[in-house]
C-alpha cells in the first residue's frame, strides 16, 4: 500500500488473452518500482480467457493498479482508452509480456524533470528465455545525455522514422509528457486504428513528433523486452506495414521532408521482398501466387507510382528495384528466393533457429 498522493506517472498496460505468468511477472515488476508515485492502468482489451483474473488480483493487492475493461479493438485503441483514464504528468507504456527494471521509472522521471524534455528515452534489453542481451539499442545515433530541442529536433531527427539507426520507434522504454499527447490527440488522429498490428508504435510516435518541443536520451536500461521469436513463422499481419508506408509518405509530403523519401522507399522494397520470401518458405502460395502478389502491389499500392518515379530519376540501386521498374515478375520471384537462400540456407542459421524455438518454449 502506498500513501495517498496524486500519481506523477501513469503506466498503461494493455493486454488480450495474455499468458498468465507473463502478465503476472509484468505487473510484479511494475508494482515493485522504486519510484512509488505511479498509477497502473491495466486495459483488458476484451480477453476471452481468464487472464483478467491476474490483473484483478493485483488491483486488490496494490491500490495503484486499476483494471479497465473494454471491447476488443486491438492494442492501439486499448492504449488510447488507457490514456483517457490517465491522471499523471507523464505517461509510460508497457507491453503485458515485458518487464521493467526496478529503477526504470525513477530514472526516466528524474531525467525528464532535470532536462524538461517532453519525451525521455532510455535503453532496452532483450530477454530470450533465460538470457538477456544488454543495450540492444546502444548504437543508435541520437545523442545520450543531451537535450535536443526544436527546430533542430525536427530538422535533424525526424529522419529517425525512416532510418532504423537513429532512435527506437517503440512506445516503450520512455516517458511522455501527457500534456503534449493531449494536444496532439486534439489536433490530429494520433491513434490510427487502420494501421493495424504492424507499426502502431512507429506511427504513434511519427504523428506525435512534430508536437514535441524537446527530447532527451539516457543510456541507462529502463525496459526488458521479452523476445518471442515469432518472426520465424508466417505473420499474416505483415502486409499492414505497406499501408503504414502509404501513410508515412503522406506525412513526408505534408512536412516537405525530402530527406525521408529515399529511406522510406528502400524500406518498402525490403519489406516487399521479405514478405514474398516468407510466402515461399512457409508454402503459403506457389510461384504464380507470389508473382500475383508483386503484381497486385505494383498496381494498387498508393506509394508505388512515387517509388517508381523516384528510382527512374535517381537510378535503381540493385536488382530488386530494377525488377520493379521493369515489371519483371519472374526476376522478382528469383530475388525473393535469393533472400531465403541467404537467410535460411546455412547449417549455422538452422541450428540458431532451433535453439531460439527451444528457449522460447522453455520460457
């Protein structure tokens, strides 16, 4: 039990049919924070199993934990619903199968208060079974221990949403100033349900970024991401990344941010061929089905005409892009097969995948 005081940080944890042990471990790590002035808003997104019983048990054990029930609409709208209940000066988002180190919130709050930043980021570790990999984001280029303010923040770092080498686009491992989120929600569609299950974190931060006055990054670890290894199977939601690419192109146009076009197009091409390679490896469709997939993207993807015009003017950097320009569907299929040979062809890669699957089962 904690003394009665208005919470400084609202921690929002959405869940849907979560493994009970994971949810319990997550809430245990959150409630054990060294920084005590928090409220924990656990959003049950229409679960049909008995996982909500874990959250309710914690709400009886700790008066800072509040369970909110809603109909199932996905994690994006669950987070949005949690924000409507939040009363803290700052907001933190935690996924229900992840963990917080004991001093995570204390570190982030102190950095936010000392720097005055609207968004304060920390470092993240990856947990796979019993193994933790430290500082998985330490090599990103956004500076440590330095307040970056507008206009430099937008001019120099908006590119981070189109390059994966600048900062993490996750909504976790950070605290947001709630007043900034409130302003953004009032003026734009900050939570877009159409983005779907792929890229929701990135799109939220992409839309919020222009409203930030400043950002700060600490190198201390504030989040433990439980890696589930789902990328080794077929992800039917992956094509939603393409829809997100269409939306991100419109934002680049809106802000006249020309330096973002090339990395956005390059990322789209990489995702386009990666998904094709998974269609082949997982035997979702045959060769003609894969060629139809490429044909459909070329004919119907909003971004595609701009991408083809860009590479017509600037030159094709590799065979994959040249095949798109030539509408060489046979060549596109061969490129997707090449990805599989490079990614999965070695004995070392096969052993690694089997070890990861075993560790996931044991966790």
